[in-house]
C-alpha cells in the first residue's frame, strides 16, 4: 500500500515531458510508470492536466534567523517557499550573530528542525579571520562556503587578498561568491552624494553598483578559482559582460558555475521609476540588454542555476531614502511562477526550468537523493497548473514582511500542490499543519 498515488501527471524531468503515474511511500518515490491505477494508496491525486516538476532547490535565500527576525524567520519564509513550489533551500550567513563557525551553523539546524516547512541547509560564511574554521569544516555541516567579495547587507566583506587566496586554496566544499568590487562602489556612492545629497534617485542604483564593479570582482573570483582549482559558484550574475567568464554547455564536469536570480531575469532599469527601493538589491538590476542576454545564457548553459536571493526587509525599511533603504526583496513565493511565465512567453522551456532550478543545484551541491523525479529519490515535488492563473495580492503572501515586488501581477500558472518528503506541505492555497522539511545530506 502506497502513501500517495499521483495519476496522469505530465512529468517534467531530465529533459523530457511525458505522462506518468507516480507512487510514493515512506517519503520517497516508490514507482514511476505509465499506469499504476491498479495499485493501492492511502490517497490518490488525479493530476490530469497538471504538470509535475521536481521541487525547486533554491541555493540562495536569506531567512533572517537568528537576529533579524523582524524581517522574516525560518517558519514564515519557508512557508512562502513551499507555497511557491520550493522544497529545499540553502540559507545565507549574514544574520546576527554571523554564521561563521560550527556552533552558529548547528544553532541554525536546531532552529530549523520542526519549524522549517522545506528541506534546509546552511552556508558557512567566510570572514577576514575564520580561515581555520573553513579549512576544518565537516563537509556535511554546510552546503557551501559563502564569500562576500563585495560588501552587502551584514558587513561580511572578505577583502584581504591573502585570506581570499587561503579560502580558494583550501575550501573543502563549494565556494559561492557575491561579486562586486566595494572600493569602486564606494567611489560611485561618493560621487552620487556629491551630486544629489542624501536623496539619490533609485534609478542611479545600477550606475552605483556598476557593471565595472561586477566585472572586476567576478573576474577576480574566476582567476582565483582557476589558480587554485576551487569549485566556484558565482551567485547572481547581473551583467551581459560577466557571462564571458563562464563556459556554455552542460554543467557536468564544470569547476566554475554561474547563477542567475529570478528578479534579474524579470525586472530591468525601466522598473526603478515604478518600484524604486522595492527592487533595490545587490548586485543591482541593470539594463534590459543585460537581462535578455542572461536569459539567453540560461539556454546556452553559461548560467547553470536559477535561484532567488530572497532577501526580505520590512516595508518601513524600504520607505527610507537611497542610502538608508536596505537592499533585497522577497521572492521565494513567486520564483517558480515567474519562470513559468517565461515558459508561457516562449523564453524558457519547461525542461530548462527543471534543469536550472532543480537538477543542477542538486548536482552542484552534491545533494543526496533530491532534485529529480526518480525512483528511490525523496518525493520533493511540485504540481503546477499551467492553465491556472494566480494574482499576487497582499492577502496571498506568506512573507513576514507582507509585501512583494510582484503585487498586482497576474501569473499565468498556479502552484497546485507542493510535496516535501512525500507529504503534502501546501495545496490549493493552504499550508498543511505539522509538515516539516529535513536537514540535507550530501554525497561528498
Ligand atoms: O540585495 C541583497 N540583499 N543582496 C545581498 O547580497 C544581501 C541581501 C540581504 O541580505 O539583504
């Protein structure tokens, strides 16, 4: 007897779109076959007309716990994640206290157990003085090592060349970088202050967090990775120029990979007059040409992974003037719907979405038994209705901050249900009580 049987779903998996039934037992996918209707199950979901994708694995979120929980916390933001079809997330270290040692990491795993609705792992943050902590890291204790090679929220800049050399030379697991050159940005900020005073228009953000600042830092990261043979993943690419740094094609075998985030694939500088601080983020949203070239690079394979960089701030914080309004926007609830809108517009195929948002992050981070619809793998799945529509309004948001840059947008698809470890975590607008995710383990 199976726990759950999903019948007649259209599976999107490993480069194919085909109809099948999926049986789930003891958290995992027990069987995938063209007709399992004769099998017994405690519950059957008739998924005729719906698409079944592997749940999205978001390798870049800020859930703000501990220390910044007025913006969001593990319970609220993971609820928004499962409502958006994200079944696994990897969370960043710029909280308070910073996640820069083993104890801080374990504290986060303890906080997430029994409260996180999606599966979880945490990054060890690099600082200018925790190299020993990085060298001695247990590879199961963190998903990766996060290096802020450009300063952003949380004062975690690592800028000493000898420390960066040490990290790239000795990191035992994947190094994920935020690349923006801080001295260049500071010079641009000074020039903007000179011109506008404190009331810098938000339209200046992409000129301040400039293309040159991105290029200088990304090319430095790639150079260090080539020198030391580091497994490098460059997070949130925002400029067409940086794409030259990465190889096209399949991700398998690459030592250096790159990522795009959903807001950089959606918004452009034309949206600053309308949204202002709401879309202020680091690195900045840039020109239409950058956005469109990055979208092309997703197809070519120069971009291997799509994530969110979900970074909630309160509405009050976002009302401040340019220098005081914090960077970052809440995204996890609408990441997959936004990618599905790209599908509807003919810009991305469903197979590419599954590859970049599920298969590739699982492979890049060596996540064990997740990221694919495969027998024996955990049943982390999302059922989507490509004919359904979903309007983003305040009432539908699960974020603690209570706002979204997508408010008013009508997505062309609807997340029908999200399964985490074989259990229905979210269905038809409702979260299920008492369903929580697990700590990730890694094949490393
Ligand atoms: O816009 C951003 N917000 N970029 C980052 O690098 C950090 C993030 C945050 O934590 O707010």
